[in-house]
């Protein structure tokens, strides 16, 4: 049992947990902001409820990663032959059963907090399956992934309190779109390390289809896409808010990380350096999501920015085998 749990945790790849966790934290902290803005108070019960939500959000990546690895066994035998599920270290049937039970338990808990929050949870779960088949659809795979993670933001917002009326506003919709965009960009870069294996396995990803030269240029252009989209939304009046020094700091550091990520993959598109470039890639995505929290809770955003930067690198250090 102990060996199974160790292999299961390896498969979860917990450095990714900040992607789903911070995406959901945007929704939770914004919900708290709205309650206090309207004269309400965050009670101890609400704090504990938020802790439960965040634990589920941070764990959700790893729990769903088991399904992802199961569906992607064919290419993982080439790209990542040392992963526990490929080597047989992780019993597939037990792992799928455990992840299914954890997902069902999370759905039950969510139902009692707010039944509407089960909707984005279910959509995200189903998109995880679709994502594995969408890699042959070019950039649509990145769109599917981005929308999947954006559902974490919606989930956090709904699970943290009663469904608000109205639910959709221009500000909220802009955040969801930007979260989806940053996560789609993040997963685009992750395909570089799998380029040779995907080509050998017949996985027709965008990079395999168009080649490294085109893909690297697209990566450089993509680094500016979240910033350009944000500026366009501001210019159109869809995303109005007060620009604070907290936001400027988080945003400027995020832009640097995004550009640095693109440059690293441009000069080292495959091999060990491409694998380790994902540390910067994951930091750029998680810290970019923290930037939205800085809009309504600057001090919390600074803490989370530092926490993400440090612990993504720390947890990635336990996965220094590029074949795993």
C-alpha cells in the first residue's frame, strides 16, 4: 500500500497543483471581497469552507492527472518511459479507482456547499478526457486545456457562497478568458519537450505538424498575447478597475516570466533544457493568475506570488528525471 501511495503521489506531479489551485483561489478570494464590500463578514465557517475548497482545487490536478496518464500511455511509453504508470510501479486499476472515489467525494461535498458549483467541476472533468484526444487538433488542444482550467476559477467563485445575481459581468468574464488564455499558452510550451516522442508516436500536435521553426516563432508571439488581450479589454472598457502598485508589480513580473519562457523554448526547444524550462513556464502561469488576485487583495497577491515562485521550483526538484 505504501509503495502504491508513493507512486500515486509521483503521478500527481504536485508542482502542477498551483495551476488549478491558484486559478480557483481567484474565485474564492473574489467571492470574499464581494461579501466584505457589501457589508458582510467572513465567518469562521466560511473560512473553513474556503480551506476545503482550496484543498480540493490544489489536489484536483493530481487526481485528474491519473486519468490523463492512463489515456496517454501510448505516447508516454516514448516521451516518459519512467513514469510510474508506464513502468508498472503504479497499479492502474487501483489508481483509477482511487481517483474516481476522490472525484465523487469532492462532488458530494461541493453539492452541499453550492449545487451550481458541480457544473464547472463536471465540465472540467470531462474536458480532461477531451484534451487527451484534442492534441491532434492543433492549437484547439490548448483552447480545450485553457477552458478546462478556467472552470476552476468559476468553481471557486460558486463554491465559496450562494450563486450571485447577476452571475456574469464583463469583469468576471474577462478574468475567465484571460485565465484560459494563459493556461492554453502554458500547455503549448509543454509540448516542446515531447516533440520527438509525439512525432514517433504519431501524435499530430501543432509542433509536430508545423515543425520546430514555426512553433518557436509562434511561442515568441504567444508570450505577448495575454498582455495584448488585457490591454484590448481595458481599451474597450470591459475590464475596468483601479491600477494599484500591487497589480503593476505582479503584472510586470509575469510579463517578464512569460517572455523569458518563450525565449528559453526558442533557444532550447527539446531535450533536457526544454524539460527544465517548464519551471519558468509554470511559474509564469501561476504568477499570472495571482496577478488577478492583486486587483482586489494586493497583500495576499504578494504572498501568493512569492509562495508560487518558491514552491513550484521546490516541488519540481523532486521530478528531475526528464523521462518521468
